């Protein structure tokens, strides 16, 4: 198989593979075999991504028209360094969460298996399509698919709280969609086209396009739960079933933030002023500080992790004011590390809840002995999120601080430093609860914990946490990939 | 071809030294609690292997061989390990003291829970210290510096009590806060100079940057290292961290955390800024003054502590700043005094902590008042304690005398006579807080309610490490002019800077 065939086959397989599987599972109700098929698909995608990434590195960014239409029509795919990074993250996370979710559904009583699997696969397909899309209308459609798969996943927890959280999520997401669509329509009315590469080629400043950019940004920000429209996220991500929480936090919210970066960097670059960029950065910074402080005040494990997501997404916005290769690499690296680490955290939290039946932090006392691997995951993934060496988060932070100093915007360096400290504080707060020695005579559910968790539940978060650490050694290796067609000054074409 | 590979493997020795305890730590953590015998074996074997490797490296460095390992982490930024004479000072000290502390800790923690976690992080802590010693640039130094913070936290909170957790929180707040400032400083160095590689004589001199910027940079880096070196006002975490088990305190105070901070200050002055630039910025006076304040303040507070471990902790605050003082005074003699104290203070302080642990473990003696007659009940432990305490005061021929002698000579040499006053005051204060302890232990009668009046010293696993370190601190003073003594090695280092 030549590289050309591969670069057509892989994107198609990434979008339609999970979609067909979702249909199959929904219609035929093959529960267990669906897990095996899904894992097989994940492995195939992973195997194909390696030569695919090499091909993109050698031949430059990939532009492809599905169905062979002319440019500007139909369904264009666009792959650059950012897309590649997100595709890798997507594939890795869906593979490991698939393994985890299969085991989780077996142990959980009552298990929402029949609903979970099709939604899971639909979300997989939708996210792949979103990252691959190179056209505003397709982006809108894929964004809707992911929302419509993500909201029901929250409801699967059953119960009043989950229902209320899901309704709130749905409300935010639908309003966001409408505002986003408005922006898309404005772009079409003004420019007459929707393809991102074409928009970039004929970029001339126009007030209507600026309004469009702001409308699209506001719409997507509601789905990404960026500060100050984040109110729905902590409750929704905390009350969703744990494997779903991992997907929502690590990928779904991030996909919306990804879209903001796509719009601001490149196609609509001419439509914003430095002051607007500073404002976006300031929103990101406010989110980092505010949500980290909120995370410090929570009494439930999953809510701490969920607030952490709001904070960590704020870092992505810092790319807009800095807009350099260093910031570009730093932000993508941050997204990768956060994705792996956050999924690991939610999966480990799911394990703890499985044993303790409750995720209040007080219950964690003494967990470090019996459930040591899960506590280890919280420690390792938490260190990665706090950006301490030697993790991927550290590399990201290094690049971002360098970018801040390089562009003379030292205030972002201060925000990044402070954000890291706050993250360390909320992570070590969790660990402190776990290290607290409980009264040995008190009966707690921990005593029956031994052997309750299967390997398929324990190992996926451990592996993900180690991957987040391993990213810390791979900065030199991955940087050339991230920089493929980076739409920032100073990058090679 | 094979010989070439062998040469590469040999040159990468600093990597093996770090890995020897890193892997031991990871294996111990993975094995988990029940594997007691295997754990003891891994601990001792790894410590012995490390001493062997460090010994080979020490010999190589003395012969002028180059040890170097590099791995590119980001474009333009590398993870670099190297071994120079200064590295060997800290790595030899920690290799030797790790073995002794491991033996001590195995005896100390017999039958207590969570030993896998303890020994796992213990090894990681030593791996990080080794990394700090052999880091070849400021970037790599920072990586290990932060790893050290993270690896030490589980040891500080090991007991799992509320007090331990609160102290652990304070420790993290100080060290990570300092770390964040340090990180911004390191990024600035990289951005200004395009490199962070340590070079004898510094590498910022040639850049012709504004003094204001350089001073700011120096203060950022200083704040980061001063937290771990417990320079006043960054010291409050250190006495509070005393809730940790005795072997942890021993390691924290003698080799790992405070030494990493002091070592960082030395690296920044000599290998980043260079002596000349430090002096132009006036930062040498700043260091000397900060160190002097810390020396006096720490000693005064030590006087007021009744708890033995807390008294020792404040003594550490005071004594570690001798290293900074030596660097601040400048000139070859004072620098020798400062550098040699890096080793001497380690040997003496670890002895004191071992002995304090023995007193608490064997007879439950925790305060100075309870020490009455301890010399009769635990003669060997108290003998080691006495040697180390006299050394701390600076009485010849124990090692501490050598450090103070050189510091004094150096201050006269550079015309800074006020430093003599600081040294005299500190010596008097040291005597004031150590001599009453010794008097009480040897000359006061044991409390009458103690039923058993005979000799009952600590178990061999607790006693021997203390005796060995006491002997080493005596030897380092007596044999100071032998080759490979800490003093001679400090002279060897100084030749690099002063020719």
C-alpha cells in the first residue's frame, strides 16, 4: 500500500469505522464482541497512524476532498501538526477507555451497557471527523454529533442529579450551537466560502468577519466550558459514569477549545486585533486561576478533577496572544498531556468509587495501602497536570513560559507559574487525604477492596499516567511533527 | 567497535549512578509491601553498587577523565549529565550516607507499616539528589531539584498524622513556590544566553546585559535555591518537617534537600554567573549577609528549643549557611571552607540525627531534660553524639573545625573582618546549645524513676551507622591533608576557579 492510498484510507477509516461499528452494535446488540471489535479497530488505527504521521511530515499538510469534488465543495479533510496530535490522543484514549469501559460495564450494577456502547462509538467517530474537518460547515455538523453523543452519556448515570446536569449541559450546548451557526452563516455571506485553507488564502480584514469570528468563538466557548461560561461542566463531568467523564474531560471539551484555536490561528487571522487577543488570553488566565481555586474547595474527588479541566483548558487560550512556534508547541503538548493525565485521573477515580461507593475526599483515608495503584495514578497524572518535571506537562510549561518571555509578555509566565502551583495544591490535597492514617479499627469498605478490581480496570489508568510522564522525554522527537504547517510566525512553511 | 561502545557506556557513568537508585526505588514501589527480604536485598545491593560506581567516577574525575551524557528533550534544550569535581563532592557524600541511612532505616522501621512506600521514595529521593549533583546544566538541575521535592513529600508525611500532613503541606508550599520562581529564572537564562550549560567561570558575563535584569535574575534563582537551603526567611518548613521518621530527618538535613539548595547556590555563583559578575552585581555581599543573618538567627532559635530534634533542626538552618557564607566571602580560602562544610556538616549532622533517633527509639528520650544520665545508659550512642556536637561547635580535631578555620582565614584574606565576629558569635551560640546537652547526658544522674540503671544501648543496626559517621567526621578532620579527604577535594575544585 502506497502512502497516497494510506492517506486516503486512514481518515476514512477513522470516521466511518467507529460509525459503522456503532450502527452494528445498536442494531444487532452484540455487547461483548463489540468491545473486541472496538479494540481491534483502535489497534488498527494506531498501527496506521505511525506511517501516516511520517507521510504528513515528509509531504507537508494533507488536504483531501472526500468524493473527489472540487476545492470549496463537499467534505474536505485537512491534516496538519495540530490535527495529527489530536488524532493520536483520540485513538490512544478511545483504545484504553474501551478496555476499561468493557470491564466497568461488567462490574457495574445495573449496567447501562446497551446504551453506552453505541454512544461511545458514535462519539469516537464524531471526534475523529471534527479533528479532520477542514471546512466550517462540516465542523458545525461534527460538533453537533459529538454533543449529541456526549449529553446522553451523562444521563447514563441515572438519578436526578445526573439528569439535571445533563439538561444544563444540553442547554448550554444548544445555545452555543446556534450562536456558532450564526457565525458560520456570516462568514458564508461575506466570503462566499467555508473551507478553512481557502479562507486563509483570501484573508482580508472585514468587520462582518470579525463579528463572525466572535460569534463562533462565543458559541464554541460554551461547549468548551471556558471561563466564564463553564458553569455546566463540573456537575456534568462529575456525575457522568467514570469512563464517560474521562472522554468528556479529556476530549469533548478539548475538541471545542481546539476549534477556537483553529479559527483564530490561520483562516481568520486577519480579523482580530492584538487587544482582542490579549482579552482571549485574559479569559484563559482568569479561568486558570478561578477554576483552580474552586478545585481546591471541593469536597468530592470527581468535582476536583472536573474543575481542574476548566482550569487546564484556559492554558489553550494563551496561544492566541503569544502566537509563536514555541507557544504553538507548548499548547499542543499541554493538550496532549492533559488529555492523557485527565483520562487517567477519571478512570482511577472511577475505580476508587467502585470500591468506596462514594467519592467524598474523606473516604480516601488509608487508600494508599489497598488501592495503591489508583493513588499512584492520581500522583503521577497530577504531577503531569501540575507541569512538574519530568512530565509532558513540564515540557509544555517550559515552551509556554519561553514563548511568554520571548514575546515580552511576561505576565503570562506569571499566570503559568501560579497555575502550576495551584494545580499542585489541589492534587496534593487529594493525596493528603489518601495518606491520612485512618483509625485501624473502624470498618470501611476498603477492607473488602482486595481483589475487587480486575486488571482491565486497574491498568488502563496506570498506562495512561505513564504515557503522560513519558511525553516528558519525547519533546525533541515530537516537535517536528507538531510544527507541520503551524500557522504562526517563525514556522517553516 | 565494542571497545567504542564500552567507552560510551563508561562515559555515561553519571546516568548509571542516577539509575542505580531510581530503578531500585521503582522496583521496590512496584513489588509492594509483603516482599520484605527482597526489599532489604535490593536496598543494600543498590546502595553498594552506587558506592562502587561513584568510586569509579571519583577516580576518573581525579584522573581528568570526562563523564558526559546527553539526551535532547526539546529542540535546542538537552538533558545533560556530567561529572566534575564539584559534582563528586555531593555524590560521594550521598552515596556513602545513603548506604548507612538505609541500614539505619531498616532497623528503625522494623515491623512498621508502609515500608514499601517508605523505601521506594527513599531511593527516589537519593536518585534525585544524585541527579542534582551530576546535572550538567541548569535545566537538568531543575528537573532533579523538583523530583527531589516530590520524592521527599511522601517521606515527610509518612506517619499519616494530621500534624505530619500539615507539615508536608507547608514543605510543599515553600519548595514548590521556590521551584516556580526558579523555573522562570531558568527559562530566562535559556532565553538570554541560549544555553544553560554549566561552565566554570560562568556564561552570562559575555552577554553585556543590564545590571538590573541580571540582579533580578540572580534573585529569582537565589529564591528558588534558598528555600531548600533554608536561608532565613525561607526556613520555616525545615523545623516543621521534623515530624518525619528519624532516618528521613537525617537524610533531609545531611544530604538531600538542604544540600541540594546549598549546592544550587554554589552552581549558580560559580558556573552560571561566575565570580566576577557576581561581585560586579554586589551579590556576593548579599549572599554573605543573608548567610550571616541565617547563621545567627538559626543558632539563637536552637538555644530556645527543648525538643532535641527541633534543636538539631535549627542548628541545621544555621550550619548549612556556612556553605553560602563561604561562597559569599569569596576568595580561594573561604570557598574551600564553604565547600568542605558541604561534606563535614553532612557527616556531623547525620550522626546527631541518628543518635537522636536512637535516644527516642530505645528510651523514649525526646527532650533535652529527659537526657539526664543518657551517657550512662547509652554510652556508645552518646559518644557518637558528643563527637558530632563538638565538631559542630568547631573544636579540633573534628571536621567542623577545619571548615571554620578556612572560613576565618578566608575572611581575613579578603579583608572582611566582620565575618570573624559572625563566626565567633556562632561558635559561642553553638557551644551554648550543645554543651548543656552534653553536660546533662554525661554528668547528671538519671531520673530515679528509671528502674533499669545499667547500660542499654541501641540495637546494632541503629548504633553502627551512627558510630561510623562519627568516626568519619573525626577522620575528615584528623586526616584532612590525606589525598581524597574532603578538604583536599575542595582544594582540587578551587584550582578550577582560581587557577
